[in-house]
C-alpha cells in the first residue's frame, strides 16, 4: 500500500511564467523576505529595505523611502527590459504601491504575479516583535494589516490587473511552498 501524504505536508505549488514581475504583499513580519530568500536568487530580489540601506545606511530610515523606491522602480524596469524576473520585496499593501509596480512592468509585456501573505495578525505581530535587528513599530504593522484587509475585499486585488494572485494564509503554507517556473510562449 502506498504511503498517504498528509494534507498538511503536501507541497503548495506556484508556477511562475518566466520572465515575470512578482509582487510580494504583506505586513512587516509576515515572511516576505524569508519567502524571497528561499525561492529566488538574490539578483532577482528588489528589496525596499535594501534600497533604503543603500540610500541612507539604515534600512529602517523612512526618510529614505522616496529615494529608495525611485531606485527600486528604475532597477525593476532594467530587469524587465532585459527579460529577467523581478521580485519586489516590500509591503505593497496600498493600491498605489501595487499600481505603480504594474505600471512600470506594463511596457515590457511581462505578467504580474501577486503572492499575498495573509497570515493571522497575531502571528504577524509576534514575528515582527521577535525579529533580530529591526522591529517595525506595532502601530505601523497594524496599519499595514488594515491596508491588507482592504486590499483583500472581494474583487479588489483581482481588479488591479495581476495575471495571477496566490494567497498564503498560514505559516504552514510558507513551509510547504514550492515555486516552479515555465517559459512564456514565444
């Protein structure tokens, strides 16, 4: 008799077209950077924190956000123009943030894929509080969670122009995630 795989341990498969824009969406502490580091090459990841650190020397310096995102958007356009996948590691919880990324990608004709980390708010707050190094103020995380709730209202995210939307709702989803890639048809 074959071994039965437990539903909890079955892989959660996301198939990505290549190239594409991957927009990670979730509050601070949800696991976006961990997901990116596990499943994508460092050269594919455009991290708002890394660009803030490049601009100001401090990834948490919110005064550097405008400059950091200007650089991120330029690098995104360069990667997509070269036919390379780009993964944007930022909260992306506001419609403006997501719309801007999709606008940058539009001239290159690459699909936009949203990966939403909609974990239990108490887990997100606990993960954020337990971070080594930079802890985002709890009020800011709660504000991000409120934005995420609005983004997940029926039809909202679906109407923004993403070619695919993948929802991760538990820590187990993050652990079971397997990402495969397929070339776009010529």
